[in-house]
C-alpha cells in the first residue's frame, strides 16, 4: 500500500504538531475552553501540502458525559467505535491543518 501511495504522489508526512488548551476567562470574544490541535504536512516531494487532496481527521477523547462540540475550526466527522469524536481538520494554509473545539 505504501508503495502505491508513494508512486501516486499521495504520501503525506507530519513535520510538526501542536496541541494547546486555552482556559476560559469569560467574555463574549474569549477563545477560552478551546482545544486547538494543529499538524503541518509535507508531500513526498518535501513541499508543504496545499490542502487540495488531503483530509486530516483527529480523534478526540473526553471524560464520560454528554457534550455538544462547538467547532471554531474544522467540523465533526462522526464518532469512533469507542465513542470519541472524529473531527475533520480545516486547512489553514502553508501545510497547516487545524481543529479548534470547545
């Protein structure tokens, strides 16, 4: 499978990743409470991914409870068999894909 994707130019490589959580401080414009996950991807030619043929899915595990996700970036893409959120990342440019959810 790897050889086929490499020959077709479909291989992607994670060159950086970041996960941050912003505590809630109050106020209508506060991004507090948001979990932000980002990855930067390059192609097999070592160029930044342009987002045209790539989908990035993050799996987000939460403690037990009934939560409604509010996405500031990305979107809900269903749930895993274990009940975790599957979030489709939004392309932000320069190879960066991001999910921001409260």
